[in-house]
C-alpha cells in the first residue's frame, strides 16, 4: 500500500474513533482518476483510457442494527461535517441534498439489491473536489465497497460500477456515464485502462512515461464545475437525439469512414457533437496503439486534437482550460487537453521531465496575467484502484 493511501485510511480510521469511541469494522478507499483520452465517449457506448490517481477517498465503516445511515466527513481543516442520519428504508431521490446525496445515493441503489442494513460512515480523503478528477465517484465507490464489505457481499467490479452509476444518475441527478466509476474500481498501478464501455471488455495497457523521461502533469484550474449543471445533460441529450436520427443504438456505431455521410443527415446543431464523439473514439484507438508500441510520446498530437475538438465541437471548455493547455504547449509540452465533463476542472499535459518547472511557470504566469486564482499542479502517477485498506 502506498504511503498516500495508508495516510488517508489512517485519517478515516482515527476520525471514526474520535466520533464513535471505537475502531471501525474496516476501511475502504477509492481513487480519483485522470482520463488520458476519450472524453464524452462513455455515455455514447465508446472507448475510454483512464488511469487512477494516488489521491483517494477513504471510508471507515461499521454496521448498525437499527437500519440507519449515519455519515460524517473530515475536512482538510480538521473539522467534521455531519449529515442528518436517515433510515436506509426511507431514502428516496430528492430527499438528501448536497454532499450527503452521494453516499446516500449509493445506499439507496444497494437497497434495490437487497442490502438494507444501516452503517456508521466516516469519510476522509484528498481528491480535489470540483477539479474534474472524479471526487464524487471516488466517494461513491469507496462507500459502495464499504457497505458491501459490511454485508459480506462480494460482487464483480463492473456490476458495482453500474450500481454507482445508478446512484449518480437517479439519486444525485447527474447524467454521467460509466467512465469514472469503472476507472476508480478497475485501474491498476502503472497502467491505463482501455475500456470498451458497450461490451465491458477491458485491457490493462502499460503506461510507463518515466522510462522515456515524460510525465503527465495535472493542472487544476480551480474553475469549479458540476455535472449536475445543464450543459453536460444537454450534450448527452443531443448525442442521443443524433443517434436516433441516424438509426443507430449509440454514436459508437458511427465509424470514422462513415462520418461525413452521417453528418450530412443531421441538423446543423448536432453535427459538432457527432464529429467530436466519432473522432474521439478514433483517437482513443490510436492512443492505445501508441502505448502498445511503447511510444507514449506519440500521444502528444492526439491530446492536442482532443482538446481542439472538445473546445470547438463539443464546446465544453472554458478560458481557464484553454489558457492552461495553450501555455503548457507553448513551453514544451508534447500535448495537452482538458479532461472531465468540462466547463472548468482540470487539464493534463504530457511533459518532458526536464521541462516540468518551465511549463508550470508558464501556466502560472498565464493565470497571473489575467488575475485568476493560482492553479494547482502535480504529476499524475498511475495508481491502484479501489479496495479494502484494513
């Protein structure tokens, strides 16, 4: 277990002891993720290529005999926030708001699978929220494993991912796909996860940037975003409408060779959405080929093309993301792009290690010139997925 993972697990366990006067039954944790490439393709039955971050959310948990879910979280400032205790049997969409909706939604989704027991949960973690690094799914996946673990239920990870998706979609009200949950649950150290969302088939592809003196730099713009806002849902609805007009199950079924013909059959407002999804799927396949060939440097132009497509066709970028990408590329990054749902959050840059400091300085200067908040930057190291810590 990495020191960072051990630290969050210990924080959660210590916090549980402080609140409840006893050690927890167990501690489970799940990581945030970076999606190397393949954005907004998951809910179109397409291809994605994420890896897990070392940043994690840990959940210390013990069962309760009264069927009540009690949830508390330990903030970075050392202060607790407590959700109102609620009977698992009484959980319904719309009944819990704010951060507590995420763990409550998981308990609600698992209730439909016959898991009705209550629990005391205490949460601690260091996945930056609002940064497009999937902090909400790290929380949900850790809670799911904790509740399943308390019940003594072992389930395969893809099924758990779909339960977490149901919690996010139907309880929280965020129309997300399967990328984030699956990445948090399935990713492994030193690999990216090549996932075919439609079939569920996956492959762990080695991702050893250090061997070629490269790193993936995360740039958290600190421009907050939320997948519960209307922009994300509107684009998903547009993709579904386009698929229906084209007579296909999902945009995954439109190949790159068929793109021009398909665009000619669509109204103007849907064409950019379809163009992004189809070309992004193709970029994922090319990225996998590059990694299988041991050529991570070849990812650079694919990252650049992905960002341009997300900015111009899918229209989910923002000035903060565009400046981060442009600044990194101008200072020697091989490629850069926004990640996540968009409208804020984070970007990544594929950077030669010897250009790290220069790239960071250039990005910080670009933000300072515009009077924006200083972005957070850190290298992203492919790490282990979710599991029980103790």
